[in-house]
C-alpha cells in the first residue's frame, strides 16, 4: 500500500474496556511525537466496539485531544470470545464475521502503514483483516498470562509485545520468535505526576497520618468497598482514607469523617492522587498496577477471582508479590481481619519503603509506550 510521505495513517484496534484503550492512546501520543521530529504527521484511526464507551473515550483523546474528522473512530460489530458454553457464543459468531468484513472495508479505505492491537475481543477481526491485506500487525498483551484475544491475534502478528518476559513461556513455541518484551504502556501524565497537586486536590494541608488510596476500578469493586466499610473505624484511626467507590451512592455518615474522603470517580487528577498516596489498596488489573509501579507505590492487592474471570488478576498479583512489590489478599485471605493485619504492618515507613523500591524496579527506567512507538515508527519508515 502507498502512503503519503508527510501524513501517515496508523490503525489502532482494541476496546471493550478502558484498559484496552488508554494504554494504546499513550502509544499514539508517543508515536506522534516521533513523527513531528521528522516533519511528518501521524493520523490515528481507531477500530473499536460499535457499542459501549469506546467511541467516547477515543474521541476525547485521539489526535491530541480532538477528533480531526468523523473517520478517526470506526465502530465495528464485536462478538465476545467466551471459553464456556453459551447460546450467545452462537449469536456472537455472526458479529465476529461481520466485524471482519467491516474491518476489511475500513482498512482498505484508510490504508494504514501498520496496525497496533491493544487487545480485547474487538481487536480480533481487525487483526485478521490486516493480515489478509498484508498490513503489519503488532499486538500487545498487558497481563502476565495471555488472554484468548492475544492468542488468536498472535497468528496474524508480525511481532507480539509483552509486558513481562515470563509471559513468553505461555505462548506457542512457533510464536516465540515474534516476541518483544516492552512492558505495559502508561499514560504520560503518570511520569509527571505531582504529590503536591494530589494533596491540594484532596484538600489535605499536611499529612498527620499516611494516606491510603482505595481503588476498585472505574466502576468500583463491591468486595473492596465492603472491606472498607467493615474496617472504616479502624482505618481512619491509622490512615487518611481516599476511596474511589465507583459510580454508586456513598454512605452519607462516612462522608462526614475528617479522615475519610470518598469519590465516586477521580478523573484527570488520578495520577497526582496516586502520587500523593503512601499505600494503594486495589484490584490487580494490569494497567492500574503498572500505573502504581511507575509511581513506586506500596500495593495491597485484592485480585478479582472466581467464575467471572480467567484468573488474569490473580496471576498479575502473584507476579508483583513474588517480586516483593505487593501484599496479596486473595480468595479466603480477603477478610477484614487480614486487611487490618496487613495495613497495620504498612504503617511502618520502613516496610513501605521496601515495597516501594521493589514496585518501582518492576516498572523499569524506560517508558514502554515510547519503546512501542519506536518499534511502530521503525516499521513505518521501513
């Protein structure tokens, strides 16, 4: 395919959750920076779910914060890839087929130099279509163990980008020569986060106690919220508790506590808020724990477990724990008593310092988004 020497189109695929979009946007930002130095312009076109929040998230962030044309986001039919028997699997087969044909038509139209997949079930049809059109595919896996979408996309990919070196052992032997370990891309705002700005946003003039930041994801986590509720008196005696509850009603009585600061959702201030925290209590989603690692924060992880997950959060949490970067409370250990015992230990600055150092080492000194952008730009120039 021929490309304009000054404006180069790059396709991104992924969605279903913000976790499959925000890291890709971080890569897009770095890619544009590299092109600017060569006097070129990168046009990012995103293939995501035709339903849900994908379009809203991308259009608020794409091409420097503003959509340049209606064609920057392409919604495609997306069928979920389930590992269990369900009638919806039958229905979604047709969505996946439809997604392939829509992706094929889009890629023929926009003629991208390369396609970068950030994963999720919506990324599979674009990757398959790109392979058929001889468009180089780079696919990234953020979790410690590869998901089904990554396993499928690996067959279409020229290179498979991994967050962890050990993840290569979970890939098919035939695909391992394609592997490049990059780390997990994190938005630039986390590298310039300010604890002072975070404190100002939270209304904390000075720390009389350590700050405990509680994160359950953008929609909250009932299990973590219940743990906080059951231990709130104990927590507020030892910590200033900043709690992202999710988009639900908070306890009006709890809001009156001086050392309890609930927020339904923290938006652009999140990097600064994490920077101001002394301990983070969180799920073990790949992106949130990498964001905390960039800021070298001691972690207490309560991974999502059970039938509704493939176990990726447990695997992520175990990896961080094995490197001394986190304390994990999983399954039967996720109790108020265990939480209190863990956080009692973390009132010690020395213990927090050890966890912080180990967590920072996992993030490394190089920016994964910059490394991935360099790979993509090298492909474009080639």
